[in-house]
């Protein structure tokens, strides 16, 4: 630091602090929220911490200063722990005989309350789904909207709640559903549902899971108006609920006799405890075949991936796409699996 100007010394001190926080965040997947809920809040900011450390690294690289080593080492540790925040993957457009296309979409009630001030959003969502033509579609925040017709799918299982406005989750399939049900989460409308589908010689269990929402408004103006202490407490409580919901889900999954695909809105990132537990030995389809940051939630300042499709390790992931539209506060994701 001796040869640095005062401004660079200040920048390096900030760099050191944020590099340490990022390094600390690498422990998050191993710390149950019930043990240290406050620390778990960091998992939401890991993508930002990675990006800011990349900027620090580039800053020192341009200036040809050895201080670049700090962020570089922390980023390398993160890469080997979690993989890259940004993915480069080749596309495979070949059609396979034992191919299964799975789409996941949090549709935000098909814009029932006009969050997006645009006409015909529900119809545009349906047109998008029909255009992508998935074999299996899992939806969170589903609502039987009068403008929504998904009868192109032959089979359906839904679980709805609510009095005046019905909402919940649905699994739609082009292949027969021979069994279905739900995993109930206490004191919430969130839950997990499942459907056992038959394709060729395979019976596959599709889980559609929606973990407890953080209820954070993506609008930064509204977010800044919230009381920070109350917001932090709510996030802590939400992470504790997510841990309980994950434990209940995994208990149910452990009794499943079939190969499994888990699809849904985890309301948490790939750097969190619940993601690590849910993933287990499954494949994250984005990490296998995705491109870019894989952003699935419309947050203004940095990319957040909170929607996932996890696949049985015996399936080959040949394609993954995040579909870039703004019909909801979430972006739909779709993967193509080769079963044999």
C-alpha cells in the first residue's frame, strides 16, 4: 500500500472489506438459517458482491497493481465452490427420441391486478407458452384467469387456495399423470405439489415447489421507503420458514421411488442453504447448459436467479434458456432433458 495514492488506498480498503464479506458468504450454504438467520440475508447479495469484486479486479488490472490479487483469489475460491456467476454454453438443437422439455414460470396471477400497465398480458403469456411448447409446465402464483386457456396440455394437476381470488400452483403435462399430490407447508399458502408422469418406459416425478416469499418489492423507490430493521427481521423469519419448508419437502422426496425433477421458485439464490439442500445430488440445469447470468427475477441493479429446474443426475441436459420477457416479475425458464 506504500506506493498507492490516498484515493487508491481508500479504494483498496473498501475492496478488502467487500472481498472479506464475499469470502464470508461462501459459508452460507452450510449455515442453517435457524442457527444464524441474520447471516443468511447475505445470500441475496452474493451476485452483487461477485460483480463488485470483478470491478475491483479490473480496476487494479488496468492500473497494473498487485492489489488485483485480493479480489482475484476470492473470486477463484468462489468459482471452485459454486461455479461461474456467468455461464457460456453451446446450444443443442438436435431433437432426441427420449427428449423432455420442462418449463417453469411464476406468472404473478397472470397480471390480474394490472401490475404491468399493458393490455392482454395474460394472453401474451399463453402465446409464449404455446410457442415454446414444453412437454411439462410448472407454474407458481397460478390463477384460473378468464383469458387463460392452457387446454393444449392433455393432463393437469393444480392446488389452489384463497377465498375471493383462487391462486396456487399447477403442473401441466403432455404425458399421462398417474399420481399426484401436495406437500403442505404450515402457516402459509406456499407449498409443493407433485405429479408422476409416464413417458415411454420412464415414470418421472415432477415437483413444483414455491418456497416462502421474501415479499421484497423490486421497485427501489418503494424498497428504500421500508423500515430497514423491520425489513431485515422479515427476511430472517422468511429464511427460517424456508428451511422448515425445505426439510418437509426433502422428507417427502426421500420416499419417492422414481427419478425426480424439481422445478420452482425457491425465493432464494444458488448461494443459499435451501438451494444446497434441495439440489443435493441433482443437476442444476442452468449450470449444465445455460448462458449468461441466468437472471430469473426482475431486479433492477444486479441479476438474481431464484427460479430453478433441478434434474435427476441420470438425465443429460442438452439445453437451457431463460426467456427474456417482462410479462411477470419473474422470467420463464426452460430446459431440455435427454432421458436415455
